[in-house]
């Protein structure tokens, strides 16, 4: 099912908004938090996001010389780790719809001395500006839940993959243990906005991010969406009790 319904509305956190406005609203959130993006992730995951990202990349289907597209590339965390996998002969494209995030990522990669082999493209995941069968691997980490039409984005990821290529999604998901959900909800809706206000002077953006996690399709639903988009051998693996999950699909 598309993120937008027949009336032309979609969700922005817990609010229903015109589908055409969601991209602008999400853009405002990430323009606001671009400078504190790493802090945001630390607050949301208590720092564990760094371990999740390393595992996500370490278990990806990537080899030296591969061409990789990292969507919602943000501050370049995933791309920097992927550089170790694809080597000097590989090519990495960081794609992000938000210019502020993309500039932050480029500046941070430059500061780390990671210059060669990277391209930066401001693009919408729903309509990627790349030819068919362009990449060996497509990744998106903590970005799919902010896409308005997730089905369209998944179809585009499949389109730009080479035959046999892998798509990987790392995203906050549905906590599995019933006893932990009240604790997780308290952190998300009571603690996180207050920390956002304290450390980033932006409670509203952090409140939206917590809400967007709850509106994101849970594990089995996202797996079905990937299958409907045309991916083969779809599956997922829960991390930290389902707080996040890694979804995989392949182009047959």
C-alpha cells in the first residue's frame, strides 16, 4: 500500500497532512537537526546506533570494486563504513533529498580525508536520477520511514540495482517484547523531546521522529512491501529486540 491514500493525505508523525506537503515538512525537520544529527541518533538509541550501522555494513553484500548507492546518506556514516568494503576501486554515491544534510555529510567526509570515490546527489528516493541496473548495492539507513511513498522508493531501489544486487534497509521497527514497550514509549515520547529541547533547542523535531518510528511499517509488513515491489529472497533480522531491523531483498 502506498503511504498516500486516495484522498491525497499521508501521515507526518501522528498528524494527517496533504501528501504533497510531507516532503516539505520532513525537509524542515532535517534542516533543523542537520548540525546535531549524530547527537540526535545518540539520544534516540542511547549510542547503540553506531553498533547497528557497523553490523549493517559488515553483513552487506559488498565487495571490492562495487558501485553502491546510499540513500538518505545523511552525514555519511554508512558511506564511510562502505568505503572499507568496496576499496579504492569502488564507487559510492551519497543520495539525500535534503541539501543541508548532504552538505553536512560532504563536509564531514572531507574533514575525515575521505574525498576520492564519492559522489553527492540531491535526489528523491521515489524518483531516482540514475539509469537502470546502475548499482551492485543500494542501502538506506534510518531514512525509509520519512519517505512519503515508500512503495515507489522500493520500486526505484529495485530498478537501479543490477541483477543479483542487494537492497538493504536499516530502520527503527516494532519492539518484540511486550514488557519493554512501555519503557521504550516513555523514552521516546517523554524523555527524547526533552533531551532534544535541552541539547538541540528543538523538541518538536524530536517528537516527530519518535512518532515517525511508530507509523513505520513493522517487520512483516515491510517485508511484504519489498516482495510486492519485486524483490526476491526478502527477509529481515531484528537487532536489540526489534528496536531496529535490517531488511534485505535481491534483484532476481
